[in-house]
């Protein structure tokens, strides 16, 4: 069968199972991978087994990191460390710059903590700010999205960026650095978009139906800022240090130490240990209680690992289908900005079609990774291809996206109000992110030495 036909069947099947049958993304991805494998060349008896092998390989690449990130997020939330980081930003920047403080809080916290959890944490603070000022409620809530959505889609160890780095063979440390460099100015400009939305939609805070406002902890119940921030800063520093030492080609002893401590798995394990220590210290938990909280975190992280690893298997089966040459012929061996724009457009279509940003990233990177794209073809480092895909996955948010409903229900907005705020903001963030991606790819292509 023609490889392009196999690709179309696989993608249509994936979207159909998620959108029409409402199946879990893991079931849809792994089933699509099996169908693609059955339609692809190879020994028939091995066609299902190779899906399992690819799934295992992908899980081995991302499983430890996602599991540790889930533990870090849970411990930071329960210990009050996440709350301390937010309050510290608010204290430093002041109430007049509360939107910037909320954006920075979302930006920082969404590196180890999943987006929905960050939003649940920060919305009560936005509601509390409105209670004091009685203005700018829409600004406060959208500013959270401007920060949290960006790092969720551009910076590992969140699942989408992590798998993109794995599929495109991009160093995780480099992915972190470039994601932060592109993400921060994108989020900053996003706050300006939030202000424009706020001027057009001056909506007061609405009380939750039949629910009391959540009570905020006193400052003396929260851990100090330096130790609260450590679980976020530690892995970024260690992984980036490993990347820098490799680039500078330092001596063997130093590079070996950096390779061990700065490996993504060990860096996240160390960060998780710090987060667990803060939780035990702050809440006076027994080891049994700590284990229970970690198990809760791992249950949520387990589903993310399954979905992400299934995405890795999906991409591997596309490569088995032999679509590399035909896709290159179909799309043309385009270089530079053209390929980045194509990747952005495919991610937008996938996001609009099925709703999940993570699935959009997984599917799109699988297609482009199957083409065997090299830096020579792109005219820049493949990390920018990942940035373009991540930016595209922000565009096209509407009612089939879970974030849409989290924003609407937690913020107290109607569906129309959410379309006019959330949908417009995330689309703007995606376009701005693409703009910075193209700019960085031109100014800092980072082509490997010949």
C-alpha cells in the first residue's frame, strides 16, 4: 500500500477515535500505531510485536522524567512551595504589576507542574486580587494562561516537548534553553494581548455556584522561597550544565560528572528528592504519608507516560511505513522557514481537529521525524522545528479542548466569553511563538560543525 495512504488512514483513524468515539488518547494512538504497522511492509508475524518494542523504547526515553515531574508537582503543591513562588513574585512586582507576576508564576510553575494543576493553583489568587481591587479580573486570569501555556508546550519535562526532543534527537538541555529563550518574550507579549482582551471584556468575578471561595494559607505556613524554587531550578541548571560542557568540550573528569548529574533522569530524581524533603519538612509527614502522596502523583503521571509512549510508537510505525521519501517528495525538500511554517500549519490543523495540544505535538512531530529531517535540510537546528510545532499546538483551541473548559469553569466564564478570551489568547501566543522561532532560527541557527 502507498505510504501516504497509510499515513492518511492512520491520522484519520486517530482523529476519529478521539473526536467521534471519544476514546482515551492512549487507546487511539496505540490502535492507530497497530493499524499503521499492519498496513506497512515487513514480516506479518512481527507487525504487532514491533509496536510494543517501539512503545517500550519511547517509555524508556520519557518515563522516568514524566514520573519524577509528576512527583515534583504534587509535592510542590502540597508543601506550599508553589504558593510561595507565586506570592514572592507578587511581593516583588507589587499589586500594580500583578498580571506580570501571575504570568511569571505560571511560566515558572508549568515547567515541572502540568498546566491544569498550575491553573487550579493560581485562579484563587486571581480571584483574591479582584476581591481587593474590583478590576482587571479577565487580565489576571488570562495572564496565568499566557505564562503557563507557553512552558507547557515549549519546555521539557512536560510531555509534548519531551517527546519532540526525543523524536527529533534534540538534546533535552538545548530544548530547555531555547524553549525558555523563545517562551519568555512570547509570554511577555502575551500579557499585552491579555490587556487588550481585558479592555474589551471588563467582566467582574462571578461567585462559584454553591461553593465557598477557597481559603489561602498564611505566609508562615509556607516554606522559604529559596527551597521552594529549588525543585524547578535544580534540574534546569544540571541539565543545562551538561549541555554546555558538551558544547565546550571540557576535560574528561568534568564532562563525566556533568553527564551523570546532568542527565535528565538523574536531574529530575534529585529535584524530586528535594521536593519530597520540602513536603516532609513543611507538613511533618510520616514516610507512609509521603509514599501515599507520591502514589497519587504517579497515578496521574502514569496516564501521561502511556499517552506519550504510545505517540512514540505511532511515530515509529510511520517510519516503518516508509513514508520518508514520499513525504519529502510531497512536501518538497524545503529548507529554513518554509519547513518550519509547514510544521506549524500541520500542528494547527491537528490541534483544531482533535483538541489536545499534546496529541497535536505528538502526531505532528511523528510525521516530520519520519521524514528524517536533518539540520542541513532545515538550515537550522531541529530544536526550532520542535518550537514551531509547539507553537502551532497552541492555535485552534475551542470546545473540544479540555483546557477550554478548565478556563471556563474555574474562571466563571460562559462559552462565548471563553472563545473571545482563551481561544484568541492561545492563538496569539502560538503566532508570537512562531515569530520568535523564525527570528531565532535566522539569528542563531546552531548548525553542527561539518
